[in-house]
């Protein structure tokens, strides 16, 4: 398994630990000019949950793989948090903003994988 896919799997697991919903991985690795190799996109019901998901992603990756984000943005309002790991970018939304920006469909040529929700 390549390093990026391993990172994606750790991120997905961290999102699931905080009950993130509608998790989608977007494989951009075959697209020329893409800004990274993968997006992980998910949502939390409230800004508090969005913040908790983001914190879990950062903390979990530090512990499991000694990875630290290059940058992280959006924690103040926690309506859309972006976490940049270089080759993987995590987007955590509240449902309204996710629907509005519809990132999955901006990259129509990418491979999308829907991850089942854990109840």
C-alpha cells in the first residue's frame, strides 16, 4: 500500500472515531495539475463536531504515523476546516457548506469512494 493511501486510511479512521458522516475519498492522483493526490471530505452536524473531528484527525495522525499537518485553517468558526498534509487534504464541513461548495463534483474526472457511515 502506498504512503498516501495509508495516510488516507488513518484519516478516515479518525473521522469515523468522531462519528463523521458522508465520508468520501477523492483520488486525484491520475489527474494532471491536481493540487494533491487525495481529498478526504466529510461532515459534522455542528461546528463543535467539525472541530472535534479535526482535532481527532490531527491527534491521531501524530500518534499513529508521526504526521503533522503543513497547515490547518477554519478552526475559529469550524464550519469548514481544511487540514493540509501535502499529498492529502482533509475537508470537514457542516452540511450546508458542503452542499454549497460540492467539492466532490468539482473534480468530475477523479475516482470517488464513498465510505459507509458508522452508527
